[in-house]
C-alpha cells in the first residue's frame, strides 16, 4: 500500500492568465485497516456517511462577460463561490455563464473568466488551492477567505469531476478507517461512489478517484 504524501502543492497565482488554455477538459496515505474480515461491519446501507446537503447557487444571474467589465464578472463569481465554495473554479464559471444565457465556454470566454477570477484572488477576495497540481486557475478549488478548505457534502448537482479532490479524499479516508477497507481497492472506490450516489466505476471515474485519493492536501488531516 502506498504511503500518503505529505508535501503540499502550493498554488502560484499568475499575474497574467495565459492567453491559451488547453481545449481538452476532464469530460494512496492508506489509513489503518483491520485485516480480520470477521471484524468488518455489515455493508448494506452502512457505507452512507452523514454529509451536509449541497447548497447550489440560485441567486441573480451575471452580466454577459463579453460586454461587462472585469470587476463586474469578478463580483458575480464571488457571489457563486460564497455559496458553493469550496468549489472547482470551472463549475463556478459554468454556473455564471448559464445564468446569463451562454451555453458554451469557448477560448475567449475562458480567458475572460480566468482573468476575472485571477483578479479576485490577487485582491485577496478569494482563496485558491491548486489541488490537481495543473497550474492556472480554471481547475483550482476556490473559496472565500476565512471559510473551511473542505466541506463534506452530498453530491447535489455536481458531476464527479466537480467535487473538490480534497473532499473526495477525506470521504475516502473516513470510509477506509471506519469500515476496515483496503485503501484504493475496487471495493473501496465503489464505496466512495456510493456515498455520492454514483455507481459506475469506469476507467475515467477510476482515474479521477485515484488522482484525488493520491493527492497531497495539507489541510485534509484535520477532517479525518
């Protein structure tokens, strides 16, 4: 079983967002476990954890970022993140754009949204964690200052890729500890999916889970 990495991946906020963003989009410290199968609790229904209900943003729509000022777009993003944070930045972008009738985020819109978010981070109005170690801001996990870096919530309207990696990891570590499961096995990964009302352990889903479970988030230990 792999050791849980302790080094953090600090996020460097760029003063200028790169003009080009890749067009492709994404569509273990194992805890202690008891090897005695007799000691394992029953599986039926026992894997569900007490997760808070996910609160989705349902406030006023944003101004069209193709015509609105950068400050206006930043304010709209902050309103969304204040409700849904910690949230993957791309989800906040999608919510903002849908609220003003835009269904597709092309290259120019990505650039604008990245600039607006980077502005808010640079001004200290938002905190960002590069949990996926990708660089840039679009896949960072963002929240308002002074709020918890991790909130354990049900899936709500989120896709698996929209759940912050640290949130997935903490749920996974709790499951492994409480149910004596070997970390990272198919049984364990399926149990994590069950907690978020998901079932299919496809190749892409497995990669998303394994990347999240093997990540290093220095604040995660406080939630175990």
